[in-house]
């Protein structure tokens, strides 16, 4: 039944999703050029809220858990597992108070309405995976921006999306570089549940009626342990939550 309904409603969802990206692309440009960063950010927040709302077309429910009093006077590093393309709108909307940035592949800065523009102009780090030196420079630049503005970054240390929901290996390089530049940052694990089920039939159709869950976990002071122990602690906290 999930597949059958997916065949019916996925085309409608993709149509709405595409229209939102096309409509908000010029809106982003106008907001940024006329009113600056804050206006541009609000347009991006609204776009991602509407994307989350549009998931109802395929019967998806979005649930958010976790209530921690996170500081607004220091940088934050949200560390999350990655299960679906639709993780990103939830991160942007649910964590909007903290101005989340991303470490993204430079290939994503072209061809995608709204998404590419926001990556180029929203303050994220755009890395070339074939050029380690360039990647490190971009992450350092991002870390300096976090320090200056007390913004947040959401990093996916698995490096790719899972197709099975099983947690992949966490790679410490990005977090390690950020902490060198941004030692005052607070680490906040962020668990993403069940989103991979949207893609249980591949790219098409999307599975109808899935529940997407996002859980903010207890923050960790990174200077309390070596980076290797820190990564294990983050990984274990997310693994316990999604299991």
C-alpha cells in the first residue's frame, strides 16, 4: 500500500517541491540584495518550512523531540546522522534560531534553484572533495564565521546518506578542524530517525505515510576529552537514540 500510494502522490509532491524552489529563488535574490543577510535567512527559513509542510502530500509526519537550553552566546556544532535529502529542510527550520550552516559539496552550488543560491550566499563551507587543501581552507573560514557571529554548523560526519538506517562510520576530520578554529563551540548531537524509509523503493516512488523524527540530544563540552573519545561519545549517543 505504501508503494501504491507513493506512485499516486509522489509526482504531486515533486511538482510542489520543484515549484517552491523555483518561486523562492528570485525571492532569495531580492531579499539578500535589497535587505541583506537577515531578510535572506528569513526567506530560506520560510522555504524550508513550506517544504516540510509539503511532505504531508506523501502522508509524511514530522516529529521533533529534545528540549535543551542551548546558549546563544557561543558557537554550536550540531552533529547528525544523515538519512535523506529531506533531513536538510528540517535542520534549517527546527534549528533556525541558531543560524545553521553546512559543509557541502561544491557540486551542489550549481543547477539547483534556491538550494545552490543559498549555499553560495548563506555562509556555508563549499568543499571540493578532490582538493583536501581547499576543503580545509573552507572549513577554517566557516569556523571563523561561527566565532565572529556565534552561529551554528550542522555537520554529517558519516559523509553520505544511509540507505538502510544503519549508522555509518563517523569521520572526525571536519569536527577536528572546526574545533581548532572554534574551540569555544559546544557540541550538540542530533539524531535523525526513520527518514531513510522514504526511499525504501529507491528514488521513485517515495514511500507513503512515513514518520520522520528529529531528536536533539544532550550537549557535550568538547574540551572535556580527546577528539577520538568525543567522536565515540557522539556516535554512541545518536546510535542509542535511533536504535
